[in-house]
C-alpha cells in the first residue's frame, strides 16, 4: 500500500479544509471494495476505516498553527485523542497530518529542526501517550529529504508527519517527501510512505484423524465377529510368503486400520458452550456495538461515558455466565460423587481448576523413527554396558535349577493366558492395534505367529 498525502495544497486554501485526496491506493476499485466507512470528527480530523486482513484505520488531520491560541490547540489535540481512542486496538492505525510542528533533536533522532516548538511538544507527547511512532524520524535521510514546507521567503520546515502504531513498526518501509512545485504549484511537498503489512502466515496443521469409538467393539459381539472376519480376509489378501515378518506385520496393521475405519463410528466431541453465545452476553454485546458506533460518529464526553458503561455491562454479563457454569459444575461433582463415579469427578475438578493432565509414558520425538531411537537409547542407558568376560567359554553355574521354564515357541495356552491379562481402554501403540482388538477379535493365530517369529527368527528376517 502506498499512502500519497499532501496535507494541504496551496497556502491560499482555507486552513480548516482537510484534503481527503490523501488516501490513495494502487487502484480505485481496490480502495472502493475495502473501504468500510469515512467519519468526519471535525473540520480538521477525518477517519477512514478499511476492511480486510488486516483491518486498517487512517486518520487525516490538520493542526492549528504554532501561533494559535492555547485553547484552540488544546481542544484540537483533545478531539484527536478521542479519534485515536475510537480505533480498535487490533487495527493498523496510520495518522497522516500537517501538524504544524517542529520536532527537535531532543525529541527525534533524524529530524530537520534543532529545537522543538510548542506544537512539537504537544505532538511528541501525543505520540508517546498513544504508543505511536513518528515514521518520518526513523529512516536515515539527508537533510534535503526531511523538510516538507517552504515559505515565500525560502525558509524550509518539517511540518507534515506520518505516524503508525508501534506494533506495526516493521510494516512501514520508507517515508520521504517529494517536491510538487512544478506540477501543482504547492508550497508543500508530498510525503509518501511505503507500507507493507508483516502478517504471520498460519502454518497448515495436518488433518486430524477421526478418533474411533473402540468401546463399541468391546460391547458388541456381532461387531467383534465382523471385525475378525474382515481383518483375516484383508490380511490374507495383503500378505504373501515372500514377505518378511516386518512386511507381513505392516499388512496386518493396514488390514486392522481399514476394518476399524469401516466398522467403528467416530467419537463425536461435544462442543463446549461458548460464553459469547449466551443470550445475555449477546444482548449486551449488541448494545456495546451500538454505543461504539455512536461514539465514532460523535466523539463527545457523554458518548464516551455511555461506551464505557456498555463495556462494563458486557463484562458483568460474562462474569455472570462464568459463575452459573461454575455452580453447575460443582453440582455435577456432588452428584457423580454420590454414584462413586470418581473418574468423572476428577475430570470435572480439573475443568474447574483448569489443570491439564500432563502426558505420561511417551518419549519426545517428532516421528516414529525418532521415538524408537529414543527408546533404544533409554534402555541402553538403563541396562548399562554388556558384561566383560575373561573367558567366554567359562560356564556360569545356575542359581536356581529345574524352574520348568519353556524355552521353545509360544503355544496357544500361553497366549490365552496372556490375552486374559490385557486391560482394555488403554491407548494403542505406534501400530494402532488397540487392546480391544487383541482381546475381542478372533485373530489369535495371526498374533501368535508374529510372537513366535520375533522369538525364534533372526533380526534380519523380521
């Protein structure tokens, strides 16, 4: 966006008139589409609002001269403060104006004048109070690129300034004046600012996978039978004798995942009731919007007080909704305690206190390979270095004898015993095989083959 703004044209013009031609975009159509509204606060101050991402507000203003009476200049700055206060804090705020102010070396690093005059002090106080940056004073320029006005006697002054909110400091790239004497015969130079908004692009997060309701598999025997048949059929179609054990296991994972996505419903996450949707909050918010628009049109003290009172009523409405929600949670905690539902009780307590349960038992890692590596290093440190032998052929006498421990492949009896000890409701591992699948589906022969392959075959084959 380029802002091309002569504050006033020829000195013969009435000083009360503000030049509205200072709001120039690259194309007229783009300006028309984004232009929201233009408000005239006084004959000296105009506010233009633009929609879009990011919303922008441009204030064009013309200050009384340095020789004006104190009451006149003080009233002007009071109105300008109200205009600034009416701009939402998240908007890009740019102020373009002929402030008739000299900013000296004590108040600016790169300025044309040595001393600050009365208007300059009021101007710098305003910029400090409202967290504004005087953009003319932050770019290194030679002296001929600083002054903006030349009198009939040839005296040069820097009177015209562009201000921007500090949070948008990196968005303004250059500010400098250009002569217009040959084209329009003005005693003022055009001050041009190059603004390019610095917005953080939101990174696209990967699509979240639908969380499946595994409780259905635990409770529905018909679904258990269907799942068993489908997993077996898919696995037989995907696996082959030429595949290694790892490749077969990947085929089993694929068969299980596709079957689960086909049979199991997704868990619907209940959306929490937003406080902003409460009828009482909605009503107060609409009243505050009405008061805000009224204040924007007429920035007098009475409208400002009404706006502040509307904001207070909206805040009270939010507090009332939060108190009602807290009372409802406390009543629910009392009820679930009566029925010994301690898990739900602690869940409600954590919601009330806003305590999030930390993740446990998961090593850090951005990928499966990195987590596997971290697990390997964890157990390597845990188990320590391998023992050192002076004689590798030396027999180590056993401490206990005749323990009747099976050393051959696992049999179905051992597998059935281990299967009974599986606890349902736990999270699955990296392969996505949940405890419900292991315990409820008839895929024992497939799992037993994988267990024996891991026990008996060499590492390279599985």
